[in-house]
C-alpha cells in the first residue's frame, strides 16, 4: 500500500449506495465473509480483520494494515515497491513456491487498445449526453428537410454511439423522457403559433431531464452542470432563431396567382 491510503469498508451494498436489507443482505454478507476469509487464509493474511471489514465496514490506515497483516508492506512509488519485493518467496495455492527477482527491473507500460480507449470515452456521461443531443438534432433536421442526407447520417451514427454509452451508464428513464419531451415541444413550437411558450417549456424540460438523466446515486458522477447550461442555452438560442424565422414567414401575406388566357399574370392578395 502507498503511504496515506487506507483499506476496508467492504460491507456489501446496492449499486445505488443503499443498504440491501432483509434476509438477502444476510445471505450476501455471509457469502462475502466466506469468500474473503478463504482468500485471506490462502495468502497468509489476517482473516479475522477481513471478516470485520465485511461485517462491520472496518477500515485501517497503511501502517495499521501492515501491522495487522492485511497488507505486506508499504512503498511510496513503483521502484521502491520492486526493491522491497525483491527476494520475497510466494507460496502458491498448489504448494509451489515462487521467488521474486524484480529489483531494478525494467517497467514497460502497455497502452490501452484503441477500441478500449474509445469505449472509455463513451462511458463519460458528458460525452453520452452530447451524443444524445447530436442524434436528436440530426434526426430532426433530416425529418424536417428530407433529402439532406448528412444530418440524418450524423444523427444515426450519434444515436448508435449514444445507445452504447447509455447501456453502460445508470440511466434514469424519467430523465430520458424529459429530454425527449423538450425536443418535442421545440418542434411543435415551430409548427404551432404559440409565440415561444412551448420553447420555454422545452428549455425547462431539457434542463430537468439533463439533471436527472444519469442516476449516479451517492457518487455524484454525472453530467456537468456547465455542459447542461451551455447545451440548453445553445438550443434555446437556435430554436428561438428558427422560431423567429417561422413567425415572420407566417405573417407574410399570401398571394393567389391566376394566369389569364391571352393576358398577363394577375396576382391577388389574400388575407
């Protein structure tokens, strides 16, 4: 262990951070205790303290962990660790012994494969959120202007990547519903003469949905409020601009064009 670190607090809980409760918790705790005691005894560690870490969420510092035989040693960095481990004999579960010769060994860093780097990027809640917005914008643009191709293609690719992201994140269904409702209100406001009322409602729905979109429980790892604010502001400005264009188009007078045989084209104004 490194100086200043600690170990313990291994009591099983739900993924959301809540207690399991009932007989199920007792079954899960007993199973975890049996497993951790078996591993501790196999590697010559303090099995009694390991059980306390599971049942009572016991926690100790680095110095205490070494004294209690929970950890073998402490080292400040990797070279110090290799030096401390040099010559140590490991007893394997099958009875064999392995002697470590690692002092001064060359350390080679193996970079993460490109596919895993991409997957790690997609697991960022902010990236997943932006992909969702791009997908919705692209598909809306494709449906409102058929034949554009590019918006639909970009939107479809972003939608697939967003699905990959959200299937690996704790998504709140209510948050997704609020985000989709926001865009539905934006689109309807472009078609109906509501004078921007639906756009305001859509902005509120978008912000609320974005805040609840990733259900991280007590860990607090979610979409950045700055990303949400920037996205909401950009979307409202964009739809307000488009809405203004639509209102001006609807306010223009319409004309009935009549072609008279043998005469000039006559255009009559219509209310």
